[in-house]
């Protein structure tokens, strides 16, 4: 690996400013970045570390909840009050990676990490995500790849917490050289059709400061579910986070999110429409799950993921509407 | 760039910390930084300035667990053992089998098939069982 200077900074704004300079890159937990540097995908002269910036690892459950970008996944998993109010987020964080990695990995880093597509992760493949002309997975090894929005780059977004945060209609607060802004988690991610070389709209010099989750509606329930090949420490084949509020036996509002099925986390709006205003029943749940995967465009090796996604949505809905 | 793992093994001659995969998957390089288990292969050395780093050589208070690994066949070739023990000390004393499996999810062993390791942890946590 190329030698670099590690520059610890004292504030997120300083981190933004320093990382915007040529040859510099920002690091929090550094789990994903170090891997990319070892693969030669990133060759910075300076690594600007915000890992020890004080005051940004707090978890205030509120609600509304405000979680500092430097809170580790381990803390999200073990925070009893967060788990009580926002169980899908705690489960998404606690189900990711390993205890060792959850002790280092931050919420901000989890949202901003790069995809794990094996073509993207090898410097030899000049794929669309690296600015190249083709997506090698489209006609290559693609059993773990996307089943939606596969036309430009068929990688899947790697953030589990993003799936839960989408179900909670969270916002991402940022700080940077151009000031502060608050971005809806839905607008935070950038689809390949818009720009395949990035996954989110963070500008140069802009750093995630916190994630804010609105208060859950009265009578709402939520769940995160992940299906994987191994019992522990595995990336999801598909994952889902669902949040519904029920009043007097009728579903008032539903947010159904699918992860590991598309280049950015995906709201299943067709399923949400079927659920809103309806009374829960087995037939309704089956219809909503079917709608969640309508329009899928699976690749040569991953048609099974369509069925897996449908089943996961069905299981999640059954659990919270039982 | 030196990783914490390289400095521990090559500069400090503390070879109890092992390198397996070198990319945060196998847990052989687990150490405690300020009391928390992390993969030392993913930590640039400069980042631990001002932190407390504990390797298997410096671990104290885990003698019962270490003895249980010997007695219960928790170690075979031994490469994964230091990492297993450092990950295990973070587990609560009353951890059940599911907690143990989850707590050791980041530590891979290719010899014992894990049963001896789980047995060691449970034996160390429950004295009555250790006497069986």
C-alpha cells in the first residue's frame, strides 16, 4: 500500500475542509477505506481522520432521535432505549459484520461505504462505477447483485442501517465547507442512472454529522429482517425493513423498504399503497409482498432473489401485523 | 503504512496476535483497544496514539477461560485461540450458546469445529460445569 500521512482533526468541519484538498480522503472507523486502499482503489496522500472528534457519537433517542455520525454500530445494537423505539435500526446495526467490526464501524461510515461488488473491488476491472464503459456483473458473476435498476450498474448498496433509516423516514444532517444541510435519507442516495461513480450526494468537503429519526406514529411497529447464507457474519442475500402504524384495526401508513436488491436502498411503494388504509389480513400481506417485487429485472444468476425478497417482506409484515 | 498488527508482531515481538486473512474477516488479529475487541489488521498504527492496547500477552483476569481452552480442547493448532479469547472476554458471564455464537461470529477456527471452543467458554463461565 502507498504510504500516506494520517491527519487527525479536531472537528468535522476541519475534516471536511482537509479532505477536500487534493490527494486527501476522509476516514471515520476506516473499515471500508483501508480495504479499498489495499486493493489500490484509493491511493490518498493524506487520510483525514475524524475517528476521535469529540461530541459526535451520542445517541439521543428522543423521539425524535438524533444519532451522532460517529456512534458505532455496536452502540446502536446495545442501546436498550433505541432498540425499544427504533428496533429495526438496532437490529440492522447489530446484524452487520462482526463484533470486532461493529466496535469500529460508525453509523456515518456505514451510510457512506462503497459497494462490495467484486468487479468494483478489483482495480483490474474498469467498470462503470469507476468511470469505465461497462458493468462487468451484468453479463458476469452476478448472483449477489441487484434485481432492480440493473441497467447501468447492478451493484447492491451495502448499508444495512440505510434500509432501516428509510423505513423510519430519517434525515441525514451534514456539515461542510458550504454550511450545514439536512437531507431526506431518500434523497441522500444517488442512483447509477444519475451518476454511477457515486452512491450518495455528499459534496467535496461535506461530512455526515448526525442522523435524525422522527417520532414513530402512535400505534406503529417496525421490524428489520435479513436473509443470509450463513447463520452469522454474512452479507444479506436480501433484507427488508418495514414500519407500519395501525389505528382501530386499519393500517394508517406503511413504509416497506428492500435492501440488497438495488444499487440504492429501495422503497417498495407498490406494497405501501396496497397496505395504506387496508385492514390487515393474510391475503393483504401476500398481495403487498407480491407488489414489493413487481417490476424486478433479475440477472442471469439471481432470479431466486425475487422470490427471497417477496418472502422476506411477507414474513416481516406477518410479524408486525399479527 | 504499518498496521497495528505489524507493529505488535514485528516491532514489539508480541507474536501472540496472529495474521489470518488481513481483511477483518477471521478475527485472528483481535486485540483490545481501550477495552474493545477490534481487528488489528484494520487499524493504521498511528491511529492508536493515546489509546490502551491489550494483546493476549497482556491479558489478565482470564486465566479460568484460558485454562478451560486447554482442558476442553478449545485449542488445536492455536492460530485462532488468542483472538477467540480476546473476543470472548467481552461476553457476559451468563452468555448462553446463542450469545457465544454471536459474540464469536468474527472469529474463524478451521480445526475444532467450534464445539470445543463453545464448551470452553461455558465451562469457564459455569464452575459447576467445569467440574464435570
